[in-house]
C-alpha cells in the first residue's frame, strides 16, 4: 500500500518509532518541513527514528521484539511466529536495516493489515488535528480493542452518571430482565435522541455513544454549549439479551437463538408501526424506546446499526450508509428535515479520512423505526455502519483482530453525532439544502469477507509488491492459516 499524503507519512513514522499519534506541534512542524521541501521524507524518517524518544524505546528491544512492536503499532495485532521469524532473520543477517523494516512491512501487508494501518492513520490524524498541545495524551488509544459486556456497559453508565451533567434512568427491561437505560445530557430546547443495538450483534454504535456521553459531560467549550442548547437522550444497546447471545457465539456456543432478535425471537426493528401497536410483552425493548420517544418528542431520532460490507458507486468501500424516512404517508416537511440532518452529518464527516458515506437503499415498510416513528411525527435517520460482517466472523470463531477498524468506525460515528448535534444547536441544519442528501452516492454491491481478505486478494497484492512474490506468498499462507480457519 502507498501512503497517500504527507500527514500519513508523518503519522506512520510516529506510529512505527514512537507508537503514538503525532502531537499537534510535531505534526505541524514535520508537515511544514515536507511541504516547503526543507526535508525529504527520508530525512524526516531519520530524524524521528533517531530521536531520543525513539532510541530509548528501540534500545530495549531485540529484533523479535522490534518486529512484534511494529505489528502492534501498525496493524494492531500480535504476529504469528512465522512472521516474526521471517523479518527477524532478515534484520539479524543484515539483509534489512532496522529503519527499512517499517516500509517493507507496509509494502508486504495483506489486505487486513493494510486496512488496519489505514484505520489507525486516520484516527491518529484526526486526533492530532483536533487536540490542543496541552491536552495531547501520549496514551490516546487509536483502536477499539474491547467491546463492553452488558455488565461493563452498566458499570460505564454508572460511572458516567456520576457526572453532574448526565441523568441516568432505567426505562425498561429486556425479555430476560436486563435493565434498559436512558442517559440524558443537557437542558436545551432542541432534542436529539439516539438508540443503538436494536440488533444484538451490532455493537459498535454502543461504544460510540458511550464516547459521545463522555464528551458531552466534559468541560470543553463545545460540550458546554451543547448542554445549554440541546437535550440529548441516549439509549445504548436496547437489545442486551441479543448481545449476550452474540458473546456466547464468540465464546463457541452453537445453536443459540439469532442474536439479531430479542429473546422472544422478535425483530425489534419491525415493531414501530403506529397503526399496528406491538404487544409490549413480546417486545419490551422497543416499547421502552417508543415510550422515551413519546416522552421527549425528539426533533431528530438516530437509529444506529452495523451492516455488512458494501462498496460505494465508485467501487471504494463504504464505511457508513444513511437514510431518512421513506414511507409515502410521512409528512414531507419531516422528511426534508431528516434529509437536512443527513447533509449535516455528511458535512461533519468531510474532515475525517476514514469516512465513505453512502445512501442506504431504503424501503417504505412502516414497522421499522425510521418509518414508524416518522409516521408518528418524528424526524429520523437510519445510520448503518460497516462492521456486521466482521462481528459475524467473530461469532463463527474466526480468530481475527478488528480493533483498528472498529476504532476508526467508532470515531466516524462519534464525529457524525457531534456534527448533527452542533448543526441542530446552531440552527445551521435548518439552512442546508435537503436535495444535497440525494447526492450522497448510492450504496452499491456487497463485498464478501473472502473477497476482501481471502487468498486471491493476497496474491493480487503480491504482484504489485516490491517484495519477491514467493516471499509474500509465504506470509500469505501464514496469514491464511491464522485468519481464515
Ligand atoms: Zn441492524
């Protein structure tokens, strides 16, 4: 893979040698050196690799450790022993200098490693460009290495509720008696409501909304303004029973009820038709959502999901798909506002590298929340983020590490949610042209897991690689064994 711009070059050097995102001043300095041609990329590499911070770190490592540290810094995973030996032997025989290894590893990276590195570079770059030098944290995570269990989620919500700004209330319980919570921040006149994980096996949105709550409770000027102008209601993981079943699948259980559904086997996102009220005993989870919507009458409702992997019209991989209410009986003004909100999210995501928004192919079924709540007078958006295919692979027992991709997706959603909250807060959303929403590229064909990461992909890449084909195949075979069995 090639690095796409100077920011990626600088961030990749910080990752390789320092294991962290560039601090804002460092990034600006090195970008200036490169852009004004005061230093070549190689000179920047030498300067960072020979910095006291890097040499202090490298001095502690033997060649095996160094290879391992690069796999973690770049690809966010533990390498196989064959991979470690392959590179360590080349370092020790003198065929490869230590400062040549990072570039060689990037050149030889298989599809999933390339994706992980691209994800980390995007997250690092966004962080460096949005944090102040004073607030910069050397330990800022650049990946999401853990999905919270139900118990961990409740503990996190409890901790968040210690913030004065957050009110936590149990608003229902699942079929199996797990509590359903609503976390409310702010006292402003406009209301944004966000629901995640109606489908138990779609967990990334939950992680993103927890990050959003943390941000909203904080002391930044942006958060304070949002608390004064907005009321933000978050219901994370409204299908906790389904998520628990997905976790059982990941742990090896077979024959459990599809984690998509609630424990009565109900597709929760089919229970919202206001003209056919659903029995709350069968679907207490969506009953709790509808009750909160009735209570808060939000100006906008976001329904967050994970979908399988799709391409955009131009063949690139979609990260996110969006759609507004599409049932013909819904008030057109409400659809228009939802479209404006989609445009606001699209614009907010424009400043983030790991974003490729597409238009979800919506249908007019009244039972889904996007249409059902729309029929009931609420503007809604469906947000379908990539990630379901990866979660499905984990449930099938594939030993893969998606933490870099998950980190980049979670940040994308966070940026989109903060973006729409700010656009509602300032009123700028009302000035946007709803027709721009129709210019968001259509979601195109699905991409299978094998097509994305399988051996064909590895071989195709090997042909473009400066490494010897057979060497890359050797690594590819190793990776196939580790990932695809
Ligand atoms: Zn879903």
